[in-house]
């Protein structure tokens, strides 16, 4: 039996290179995935987020639950690149920016046991958009897992208890990811190539707005109607990825 739920994942999206435009792109990716989740009738909720000054995301972490979530989303991890004219660009020049996506299988609570004495928990005031409760009470939570030095935060919920539970969910997933990576590094190079690492540093896809095209570099396949796909109509991309990459990994 696997140590994680096939129907539950935690996704992290972080702005990469490109300043404010990267943050806006991270927001676009979050909208794409959340709308895709809605189309699949999956449930999702934000666990933690940090906004930029102009409405993008520095990073956002959210959980998705539903049938075959991991099977459909496992190949989305990596560096996503966008090429477009930013709204703030006055000369009409195309900019290139990036955002990283991480897929963390959510482990079963019984499989990842966390001792209370291994945790350092700090409470602080939340910051950024979110309503009147922001910056008025110490609702945000920061948890440090002392044995691994992993630090997680949550500030999107309205009380300490909910934020603490969200942070613990992120922490369990990150501890599980660390264990997976340690096991992964101990296997042979041939097996690594078969499994695929979905490394965050690996550029997997380019979203080219001037040419109305999305290209996945792993399978050398392009799709058009970029606005429709980024509006949540991802099945055309994900189904083709699953078919080709699953065959390669057999």
C-alpha cells in the first residue's frame, strides 16, 4: 500500500525570474489549476499564500482532493515559462518570466508521525490582502521541524487552529518529499531516468502569448488557444502527457 493518498495532493507555485510579471504568471497558473480542479469536480483550498504589491503571488500553496488527482497532476511539476508583453510594458516588448510548480503527494497521517517535541511553533500577525482580521491578531503560524530544519507557514485562515492544521499538512508533505528524495538518490541512474524526477529546475513548458501557443518540451508537443487552456481546459494537455510519459516510464 502506498504511503500517500492518490486522491490528495499539495501544490506549491512560486514566482521565479521576472519580477512582478513572474508573480502575475504564478497567479495565472493558480487560476488555471484551480479552474481545472473545479472542472474535474475536485475540492481545493488554499493553505498559505503571499501576494505581490500588484496582485500576483510570490508563492501560493494549496491542497486538491478528488478522484485520481495525483495521476492527472503528477507531470505538472517543474519550471513553467511565459513569454508575453506585460501590462506594465510601455514599449510593447515581449518579456520572459518563470514560475515553479511542485507537486507534493499528501501522505496519510498515520504514515508520517510528527512528535510534538520536534516542533518549534511561532505565532505572528498575518500580512497582505485578506480582510480586517489581517494584522490585528496573531493568527499566522510558522512551524519549524527541528530534525529536518523544514520550515512551513500558514496565514490564510482566520484563526490559529486552522492555520496550524494547514501548516502541519504542508509539513507532512514536505517530510514525505524529503524521504522520497533520499530514497530516490540511492537508486541507480537508469532507474532514475525511468521514473523521472520532475525536478523544480527543469523547464517543462512554455506559454507563448504572442503566438497563442503552449509547448511542452518533454514531449515536444504544442497546443493553441492559450486563453482557453489557461482558463482551466487542461485535459487536452494532461491527457496527452499522461499517455506519452507513462509509456516512456514503463
